């Protein structure tokens, strides 16, 4: 049960950060790079909850 809660919280934080990045007044290319970095970090943290790492 703790793993499911952790996964949901991580997923919600990723979505919130992506939303906030979308609100930043920066250029499209830099915004895209930051989105990719956030998604990669989010996937790694989700894999940690699934005991892959």
C-alpha cells in the first residue's frame, strides 16, 4: 500500500512541476529540455518505487 501511495504522490508532483514549467516565461527549446529532464527524473523515481533500482 505504501508503494502505491508513493507512486501516486510522485506522479502528481511530476504533473505539477510540468505544469509550472509550462507557466515559465522561457523560450520553447529551453522549456522542452527542462520537461525532458523532469520526465527522466520522474521515471527514475517511479522505478525506484517499483524496486527496479
